[in-house]
C-alpha cells in the first residue's frame, strides 16, 4: 500500500520482476478489507495512507501474524525499540533502493518462517 501511484507502480514492477506476487490497493480501508478476506505472506505499506493509516493496516496484519514493513519519510529517526513498540517488523525510509527493499522483504519473510 503506497499513496504515491508512481512509487507504487515502480515497486510493484520491481518486486514482480523478482518473483513476488503483489496486490496493490488505494487506501488503508481497502487494505484492511483484503487482509480479512485473503491470505498474504507479508504487508508492505506506507505509514500515511488515505482512508486509514499504515499503522491501522499493520495492526490488522499483526492479528494474522504477518510480517509488516512500513515505509515513511521519517523512518530514519526511529530506533529499533520504537519500531518494535509499533507492532511492525521494519520501518524503512522513503525513498529506498530496490535492493534495500528486497533485502528487508527477504529478512522479514525469513524471520517469520515464510521465506528461504
């Protein structure tokens, strides 16, 4: 879930090119609805979304024991302890490189038992 369409499109393409099945949604409400209805391995969301926040999406994902990665323009200001308190596995800065994002995704999936 990303509120900037161009960035969402770039991420979707890059992640798809690396073998990930991606579902993009327009807002937090839609993301929470999908989390109730479908099975996912991981959630990647922007901290700020229209119609709900990435934090609300993270809470819904954690109820399903999913790893959660939030992106934010202020991620570099958070300590690992603060990230853990917010019920997310990783908070990464925006923008970040595709290689960095892929490494975080692999790490989150592995940590959750869903990856290699």
